[in-house]
């Protein structure tokens, strides 16, 4: 431990390193020796990783936000600038996504050249009714590093179903039959004159009939 002089403290059971950097990742050994006369020695070794958390929350990108049944949903989740690269997991409606007949995902790790890494998880699945309850799908991505870092982000995708109005087109306004307005028949002046003439003619005929009947008596 001489290389760490001044940045560690220790007792009989614990060694503490302070202000560690990523470069201190590696294999660490612990040696325990018995007193005289046996001087029996046991050495245990373990790998230690100094973590640098991602600078930002994981991000999700998709081709679009509305899908019809049978379409492919393609999404990418990325977590940038960390060491080591974050583990990424997709969830659909809070259920972890695995590889199956409808879904596949592929993980890519890219070195940024400064010792940090970017992780990208590509998801391909199919839009089916079971993953769109009430026409909505919540797609989330979890980024984690051991038990030290856990952050997630989520987006909402929607079912794209044409409405009936879009299929049939707009309903044209109802036009009443010619001569009718809101159920009331419109009469022209000539119609009223004709009906009046028929009425007076009918009254005249009745009077003549009564007159002829009276004369015959």
C-alpha cells in the first residue's frame, strides 16, 4: 500500500481509500500473517472498480410516437460518459423486456477515448393490442452500475387508430326538401291565391245547392 501513502487509513480489519480516481481500479490483495513461531500467511485477492456515474439521465429516442397494430416499434436507450458503461434495461408498462418472438434488443458499448464509455441498447418490437392498454404504452429504460447508481427515464407511445369521422369523411349538412324549412312548408303567393279561389268556389257551390233545395219546396 506504499503507493497510496497519505490517501488511506487502516485498522486491524478495514483499509479505507479516500478521494479515489478511476485509475485506482484493479486487483487488491489482503495479506494476513500469524505471529511467531508459525508466521502462517493467508493472501486474498479481489477486483475493485472505481465507478464514474453517467453525467446525464438515460435518454430514449424513437422513430415516432403513434403506431398502428402490426408496425415495428424501434427505440434506442443511451447512457453516456460513465465508467464502466451502465447496464441498460428496457421496460414496457413496468415489465422487463426480454427477447421473444415479438421483441429483440442489442447492446452496444462505445469508448469515448477519455476512458469513459457510452452504452446504447437498441430495441425492436411489434405493436400489438396487449401492450397498448387503453391505447397507451409506457416505454422506460433503466441505467444502473452495480448497486451504486440507478436512474430511469420513460416516454409514452400511443395507438394510432383512425377515427370513424376520418374514414367516412365529414357528414354534409342536411338540406330540407325543396319548399320546406325546418319541417314547415313554405307557400308562395300564387299558391295562397289558388287555395283561396278553391275555398270561395266551394262556398259558392254550397249556397247554390241550398238555394236550389229551397226553391224545389
